[in-house]
């Protein structure tokens, strides 16, 4: 005779939910915070006139925005106490820098001929 299969209780599902919540509330923001900090360092090391040529905010503005984003992303519990707005804004700002501003600055500095 085969043993009965154990029934699926809500305890494993609650554990999975708890781990996913920790991942999305703290893990991902902290990883993106490292990218924001690296982005701030790259902005500081980039020539200031490249931002003017790309028609973007100045180098100092981007450095300040990314440092502020890195602060709230590396300390996500502080940002979540403020309704999560600093964390969400930091995620968006870091994404805008890495996916829009940085490639355009790299193209300008390398004299790339685009379409």
C-alpha cells in the first residue's frame, strides 16, 4: 500500500511570499543602488562638455541625482518609510542613466557615426 501524499498547506507558500517580498523590497534596490553608485563615479570621471553636447543636464546635476539615488537604494528601509517614493524614483533614475544617458555620452565621446 502506498503512503498518502502530504497535503499542500499554506506554510510553504507563505515562506515563498516572505522571501519574494524581501527580494523585491531590499535585494533588488540594493543591487541597483550599486549600479547607481558606479554610475555616479562614471559621471564624475566624464568630461563636462559631453553632457552639453548630448543636450542633457550638467555633469554635477547627474552626479548629485545618482548619489541621492544610491543613498536611498542602498538603504531601502529608509526609503520605504517614506512611502517608497525615493526607492521607486531611484530605480527609475538609475535606469534612465544607464539605458539612455550613458549610451549617448559614450557615443559622443567615441565619435561614433550613427544613423
